[in-house]
C-alpha cells in the first residue's frame, strides 16, 4: 500500500522579546497560530490565568481552561 504524502504542520508564535504572561488580550499574552500547510487549524492564546483554543473560522465558541484545568486535561489524555 503506498504511503500518503504528509502535509507539514507549522506553528507560528508572535511574541515580545520577554514572555511574561499577563491577562489574555493584553500585549503580553502569547498567541500561537497552528497551520497545516497554508490552512489555519486554529489559534492558541496563553495568558497568565488561562489557555484558550479558537478553531479556524470560529468567532464565538472557544475552548477555555484555567492552567490547573488544562494540566488536568493533559494528564487525563496521557493516561488514555
């Protein structure tokens, strides 16, 4: 069976020179764009209090977790 050609996924980080996270939406939050080829998959926002995932083309519904909630989510995913 022939192997499928893999599409490269790229991650772009727009940040200030020193990352000291503050509230999301401020100048010091971290914004990460995740792309597969030229297609935007979504944007990850990191602030001092929470992590937010905004899927491509979605302006109203986000996935948001506090840092402790995000850590618990990752721990659960690793255990599966």
